[in-house]
């Protein structure tokens, strides 16, 4: 299998970027639920700890077979500390556009891990023949915005009042990076 782990800076060498396998599912579920608890910037639904194991296992098997999505995680010791997902459009006209979701556990930020995972995802997207990475980020999410800008994403527009957090409306930037265009 191709290696999407990032060659990167010194702090990242301590983590191990992997495509999670069946044996990683309990740790992956714990990571998703830890990230889902952070409701301000990352809009991720929690997974039921009992029924979710089988659902996640089947999902990983399905995406390994159909190539519609990539899930990358990084390990620090025994713990999974970061998750990035890239989901391709389902219609043939949208297959080359990847929607990204990214979260790093609070105690592991500012070590270059988010950057490393984005690079890993970009490598997968290139291998899969995709041309575009895209995402939405809340306009006040300065950390994520700075990361995406550093990785070459550009702002394409603003989604007004597209998120509601604790009863308040928030704007989001639509950001994208073109990675390869045929012809
Ligand atoms: C945004 C997030 C993914 C960044 O991950 P990370 O592993 O901490 O980021 P990195 O260490 O790889 O940082 C890479 C670059 O991003 C920028 N950056 C990251 N965090 C930053 C912060 N708190 N303030 C300013 N710039 C920041 C910097 O340019 C940094 O490079 P530098 O360290 O050389 O200055 C992480 O803070 C996170 O999970 N936040 C909560 C969830 C979230 O917002 N997800 C994105 C939703 S769109």
C-alpha cells in the first residue's frame, strides 16, 4: 500500500501517520469522540461506543475497497491523536474534489502534526487523480485558517451564518487548493 505518511519536520518524527486498520478501530472511535467533544470549531458527530465499533470497521473496509474516502490518523505512543478525512464527491463530475475534515487532540497541537496529515492527504489525492482540496473553516478559527494558508489554501468566499454554535451565528470561509489540473 502507498505510504501517505509525511516526510516532515523534526517534531513530527515522533508520530506515526497511518491508514487505520480493524485493530485501530477502538482507538479511532475514542479519537472521534474526543474530537467531537470540542464543539466550537470542529463539527463532528460522536459515535456510539458499542454499535460504533462494527459500523466503523465496515466503513473502513468499504472505503478501502471503493476509494471514495481517505482516513489518516497519527499515533503518539499507543494513542491516536489526530484524524484527517478526505471525502470525494459522489457524482462523476465531483470525483476530483475532496472535502476535508481535520482535528488534532488539544495536548498535541503546534507540533506540526496537522500540517503532516494535510500533506499526507494531499499525496493520497494526487495518487487518486483528484484536482481539488476544499473545506469550510469558521472565520474566527485563527489556528486552522493559518494552517490552511500555510499549506497553500486560498479563500474562495464567505458562507454567512453557515454555522450555529451555542445559539450564535458564525461565518465560515470557503477555502480550496488546486493540486493538479489535467491538460
Ligand atoms: C487547526 C489544527 C488542526 C492545527 O493543527 P496543529 O497540529 O496544531 O497544527 P501544526 O502544528 O501542524 O501547525 C502548522 C501551522 O499552522 C499554523 N497554526 C497552527 N496552530 C496555530 C495557532 N494556534 N495560532 C496560529 N497559527 C497556528 C501555524 O502557521 C503553524 O506553523 P508554525 O507552527 O510553524 O507556526 C488544530 O488546532 C485543531 O485540531 N483545532 C481544533 C479543530 C479544528 O479547528 N479543526 C479544523 C476545522 S476546519
